[in-house]
C-alpha cells in the first residue's frame, strides 16, 4: 500500500515509475533489476505485485483490476494485491507483492522486502 511518509529504509526502494504513468484504475509493467513488477492503482492506492501469473506465466499487468484484485487475462485467476494470494482457480500458488512508497510524483518499490 502506498505511504506518503518515507522511512529510514528508503535506500531499499528504487524508483519504479512516475505516478502519472499509472492509470487511475489499471496497471503498468516495469522491470526492477531483472524482476518484472506490475504497478497497480485502484481505489486511490498504489500496489506492486510480481508481474507473472503463477499458473500460466503471462503478465498480470495486462489483466483487469477490481478493488484490491488483479485478474490474469488468460484463465481468469484473480490475485489479492495486498497479499499475492490467488482468490480463484486455476492458480493456487501466490505471487510476491512488494511495498510501495510515493515520493512527490514518483512511485518507489522495494523488491528486497516482500510483503
């Protein structure tokens, strides 16, 4: 979940994108190091989740967003944006989620601190 207060652990965070690049309700795909990450905005919050479905190896960022879930476009599995847990089959393995921080107009993500 986004946090306007930057902590002492800011050095664990890297800039992922500009906040303006993320649709009001939607997702974009970014690479942080070698890790594909979906930056998602829904209900005024910004989330970061591993951008690969644990069932079908396709980008989650191409799926639909509803409240705090993202849907894999291929087979319809939904994942909770706060925990990474699948909400329905066929996926049964969770995907990593990452802490986010908003600093000014930018989104920062820490892939070193999975939630």
